[in-house]
C-alpha cells in the first residue's frame, strides 16, 4: 500500500504567483517557510525549511486574491517529483501539490491590543476567519 500525504504550516516567503495555462487552467505558486526550534547539546537551534507549493483551480484564485508575503497558511496535499534533463544530467525537484489551503488568522499586536493598520482586503479575510467555527470553514478546496 502506498501513501503520499503532507501537511505543512508556515509563512509565505513571497507573494503568490498566479499563472494561466494554455488549457485555461490556473495555477498559483507559493513558497512557504517552516520554522522548527529544538535543543541540541543544551543550546536552542532554529531550523528553517522552505517548501514550494502548487495550488490549482478556485483555490489558486483565492490564494492569489487574499494572500501576501508573510501570511500564515496550512497546506494539505501530496508530494510530487518533477524530473527533466539538463546538460545530459537528470535533474529533479520535489514540490507539494495542494488539495486544500487554510488561511491562518492575522497576528495581533498584544502589547497594545491592536493589530497593524488593516486594508479593506485584510478586513474581508478577517471577517471570513472570524465567522469560521473550525479550520475547515477557513479553506477553499479544489
């Protein structure tokens, strides 16, 4: 039996990049930084891993519309390996193909109780998130 499922939580390292293909399909490319903190020989170690994610269809459109660099997200999906030839050598790269993307709530500034100045786009996302009762209510699935 084979299984290929992945869940990644992190922050976008750049704004989403939306592309329209000749077939009429749309794909949005995301890059996520995932931070891990652990102790090694009694010292705190920060480890950052970067993951490329492809998002398709209506989920891609919503990611492109509502997400910007720094936003926190949770991606559910599967790993996919791309392979190609370059200069006679086989190259490869592993990406995540998203089946769902969950938008994380905006961080609040706890020292003043207020967050940074909101745009109307941020307000629309926050209104959607505040109405949500579970993580599933915050996602758009393909």
